[in-house]
C-alpha cells in the first residue's frame, strides 16, 4: 500500500464520527441483505420425520408433512404446525412475517399499533411494518448503490472525453449538458413512469438518464488541467494511445476528487427513489419501500407510528451517509494533516 493511501486511511479513521457512521451503515446494510433470514413467513429450517427441509429455498407440498392436500404448504397454518411438531420441529426467523404477509386474524384495513407481536405495528393492509422496513431499506440502498456506480462510470467517461480532447468536443458537449441539465428531472421521471410499467431496472434506467451529470464537470476540469502536464505530453510524444493516457495517467488524479462525492450521490439517489415512491410513480404497487411507508403515514394520520418510523429511518440513513461523505472528503483533502 502506498504511503499516500495509508495517510488517507489514517485520516478517515481519525474522523471518529465518519468511522462510526460507516460501521453502523455497513452493519445495518449487511443485515438487510439477509432480510429473508430476519423476516419471513416461511421457516428457515424444518426437521420432520428424520429429514431436513428448507422452505426458504424450496416449495414443499402439504402432504410432505402429513397434510391432506398436494398444494404448497402454508406454514402459518396452525394445523400444519401441529403436524410438523409431532415428528420434528420448526426454526422460524425472528420476525415471522414477510413484507407482503397479511397478519393472521386481522382485517385487510386493520391498523395495529406497536406491540410484542408487531414491534413497529402494522400498516393499513395489516402487514408488519418492521418486515417491510427491512426489505425496503435493502431495496433503497441497493438501488442507490447500483445507480451511483453506473452514473459515476458514465459521468467519469463523459467528463474524461470532454476534458481530454477539448476544442469542439468540449464546446458541443457543454452546450448539450446545459440543455440536458435544464430539464425538470423530477417531472420527466414522473411523466415517463406514468406510461411505462415501473420496475426496479426500468426505474433505474430512467433515473440513469439524468443522474450521470453529477461528476462530469469535476472530471472535465481535472482532465483539462492534466492533459497539459509534462508526463502526459511525453506519453503522447512516445506514441501512447489516447485511451491509455486518459485512464492510466490522468484518471487516477481525477478520481481523488470524484470519490469524495460518491456518498452524497448515493444519498441523493435514495432520496429520489423515496420521493417517487411517495408520489406513487416509483416501484410497483406492493413493493416494500421507504417512500410508500411515508405515503401510508400521510394517508393514515391516526397511525402516527407509520410516519414516525419512515421519518426516523430516512433521517438516520441520510445522516450516516453525510457523515461518511464528510469523512471521505477530509481524508482526500491535502490540507488536512494528522497531528
């Protein structure tokens, strides 16, 4: 590891607030990746008549466990649970509800406040809020991460071409960016989502059309400055191809400033998805979503736990990402000197 990299890592670790935020965010995100192990209406493991079964991964007919029907087993059925208990045992997740599970014995429009059965209560369709929160957090962060990576790749490539070649390429691209960036992004997203069937990848592609411009200006400035350095001119004089000069010699210097913006881009991506879900133009109906949770809180003012849960989770997530971004920015700041 280079001394400069070690210094940056030490500077990041020295920022106690950013380091704690990174650990907390990483722990919560890793836990959400195993959402099926934390919240599920299917058991993790069943031991029955000397054999092991994994309902989370496979569908088993009810007759496998001594039932009468050859249809898929419904493990929340008390009669089926009693049949399994006679010859074995069931290992349930900590939360025996999935994001779309309707709580047993409750009406379709039932709102239950927080209790031992439902730690964060239920929504207006009798679905467990904690389970939907875990799945919704995973979707939001994965969506934001994928969008951040893809938009960064496109934005860095566009800025590199624009800054390295300059001239008419830079001039025409700048005019295009001025026109493209002046469009009302949120309204266009709403219009496109209104007549295109919303989905994870469709929504990701639509948002990528506008989110890639975040890093273009910064990368362009770095390439405009770096293309006149002596080592770049020497490489060009020796016959090195432009692509190798751009991504081998200039890009590492441009990445220094670009990396500091990635946590903020991630926060913006998650916020945009939340806003679209809140307005009803985001993920398909029924998908677990932080924005949909806020929408339910607005529509059900008599259930304050819905709005409170959504607000606290989104505020905490944005706070952690901002603190991480500040720590990364300080770590890459050449004026920051460790004591």
